[in-house]
């Protein structure tokens, strides 16, 4: 029964929410509304999202100490793949603010009581699986081009990547493959978690709706993906500290993008 619920949600029928056509102006409006949500209680959200820069610093130090320097960039860039999971609580805050309910940061934890939790977990596991596949792919590409002996210092790693023909191939192919992974994740998850929080349609229907929204609105969704990627990169530059600001803004904005892409349920 739990597996059936993940497939179809609260209803026995496969849900097919109505997808709207939006424009580029809607994307920037969603970002503006996300900033408005964040501005309401910024200190709460910064506190809530401090775990992300801390996790980024920990991963960087761990890979450096374990002589896994080539994996630093895949780990950082791979955060885009699991970013939708990190912002689930923020979608809930925006949903509550929209309904005029209390928006204390503790309500971000109430996602665990959502009837769609099994579906949320299922999609989260799928994204984490893609993240692992990306890491394995990145490591395999590095090994095939530069060998299986990892550099022990950042200087050696920089010289190896930027000073050799194999390093140039690594940069080109690594970015192309990473872009492919990012496109897949963008299509299957751009509004998947918000729709599961809003209406328990099941994991399959939510993913299908996200893909349909991407196909119907390719330019706005691709623009949104570029904005997310750019802001996450900017957030990682000052020792990951910027993620504590970037993630809550993007999380809130994603909720408003969902509201624009998917028509509300009939009363």
C-alpha cells in the first residue's frame, strides 16, 4: 500500500495537474517574491541554512585531507543535483506565508508530518542516486584521462588540470557531462517537491508534471536553472558562507515558480 501511495498519491487515479505557460518575466517575479519571503525573517532562515556552508567546508577539508582533490569540484557542483532536497522546508514556509499562517522557522520541520512524505523520500532517494552516479562518472573520467594516482597538493592538482592536454579534456568533458546531469535533474525536480507539499499526487505524477512543465516552458525553466546554478556558484565563493543566503532565497522563489507553472486545484 505504501508503494501504491507513492505511485498515485492520496487518490487512486493518476493525477495530471494543469501546467501553465509562463514567460521570462515570471521567472524574475518568482525570484523577487522569494526575496520578499526571505526578507520577512532573514535571521531565522540564515540560521536554518547554516548547515549547508558548514557541510561544504567539511566536504572540502575531508577530500583535501584524504588526497581526493579531484573530487572537490564534482562535490561542489553536484550540490545543484540535490539542492531541491535541501530546500524542502523553505517551500513549506512559503506555503504557510501564502496562506497567512505562522512562518516561524520551526515550521520548516513540519514536512515530516506531510501525507506526501513517502513520495518526498522516494524522489529524494532518486536525486541522491543521480548525485552518486555523477560522482562515480566524474571519478571515472578523471582516472581515464589522468590516471588513478590523485595529486597530493593543490599545486600539483592545478598544474595537472590546467597545464596538460588531458587536463583540458577533463575540463571540457567534465562540464559537458555535468551539464547533462543538471538538465535531467532540472526537468524532473524543478517543481516536484513543491507540488508534493501542496497536493499529495504521488512521486510519479509529481515528476511527470515537472517534466511537462519543462517541455511546455523550455526557455523559462532553462533560465531558472541557469539562475540557480549561478547563484549557487556565487554562494560557494566566500568559503561557502553565501549559501546561507542563497539557498533560502532560491527555496522560496522555487515555491512561487511552482505557483506560476501549475494551475491551482479547483475549489
